[in-house]
């Protein structure tokens, strides 16, 4: 049955990817693509222009008194939580907005192992998870004249780190070395952001099927030397793996312009997986959600890293 979904924010990595899959796989779904700043519209308006199933609208989750038109008539909504220190508060604002405007199906992005609260990222996302799950089964506010109750049924999508984080490794890769804080017997667990968007799209398009569930999204798990071998083969370059300390890896992230708390947070997540944090998650739930296998790291390297290394 056709319905309308709301995607905050349309120009974010996961939001943009989710919209792309909604358009290609679920053409009957109406999409309300929300962007916080009008200037961001230029980034995607040309691609979406003429698509009758997409409405581009401006909105800020912090401006609660302006959100009614954004959520009006939506069955499901997704909020791409920004990489800001207040993202837990913003995630809870999104949950509150869903309640206030009658949206029973909210897709909540999170990270692998959020329930452990081991890292800063875990604690941030767990705060949103617990807030949303604590409201599960409660009736959301429906419009005057609507019959019956609409119960809140959140979907938690816990994602591994993105393949796209390898863009931060480009300086080392151009010198034929992959520097990562991985020991000889430690694996990196990661996934393509396109697959995260694909899973989110399925959850939005089929909310009854995915409500009140917690999913783990994993693409591949690989040792450092295997990662280097795949880069060498698929990008056609020399590449060897070299283990570095967490401090050096965080310093490298900061040198690329990442804020210190994000640089440290990224390394904390690698350390969490390195110490066995994802050992009980098997291959994750991606195929169960989408019916397809996740994108391979090799495909990502060939299509995304190789052109950058050749530039």
C-alpha cells in the first residue's frame, strides 16, 4: 500500500542513499526529502527535479513549532543523526516529533554494540535507543477525526563503520601503505554506506514488517593484510598493511581535519571490534532485511577508491 515517508536529512550520506533506494525499489512510496538549510537544496534538486514522488522541504528538528507540515501524512520517518556532540539530544527530539505528529514508525540509526555503552559513540546512540524503545507500544498523537490508535514501533539500525572511512587513508595509500590500528589477528568490521541506506529504505517502505526490531548491519570482516591485498588487487596499486597505535591513528584523522572527539571516537570503535565487540554478531541482518548480499569491499575499492588513487 502506497504511503509517505519522511527522510531527515536528504543530503546526508545515509539519507541520500535511502532516498535513492526508495526511488528505485519502492516507486509507490512518496518521499518527503527534508533539508535543514535552503542552500543545501542545490546539491540534490537537479537529480530529484521532475520526480512526482519526491517533495523537497526545509526543516530543522530543533524548531519544533515548524515541524507539523514536514510530518503531516507520513507513516514512517528517518533521521540521519549528525556527527555533533548533541546528537543524542537531537535523536530524542526526533522521537518526540514523531509522537507529536502521529508517526508510528521511526527508523533510528545507531552503531554496532550500542547497548554495551563501551565507547562515546555507544553511549550517545544508546541514549537515543533507550529513549525510543522506552516509548514503544505507546500511542502517538493522531489528527482530529482519525479513528483508532497508532502505536509507536521504532526500528533500530545498528551499523558497522563505513567503507567510506577509507577515504581518510588515502594519503597513506598513495604511498603504498595502509596504516590502521589492527593487530595481526584483529579484523575490521565494516559496510558500504549505500547498503546502510538500502536497509533503511526497506524499513521505511515496509514499516509493519520491521517495527520494534533491532538490526545489526555488517558488510565484511577482514584482517589488515587482507584489506591491503584487496586494495592492491582491485585498485591496481602496491599496498601493504602496517599496524599503528591508536594514538597515531587518531592523530592522522585529526590531521585530515576531523574534530578531536570524532577522531578519537572512530578509533574507539575500531578498538571495540578489535577486542571482540562484534564477535557474536555473525554476518549481521542485512540480507534478512533486503534479501540481497551486501556490497563487497572489493567492489567499493574498484568503484570508489581506485579513481581517487589514480587522481
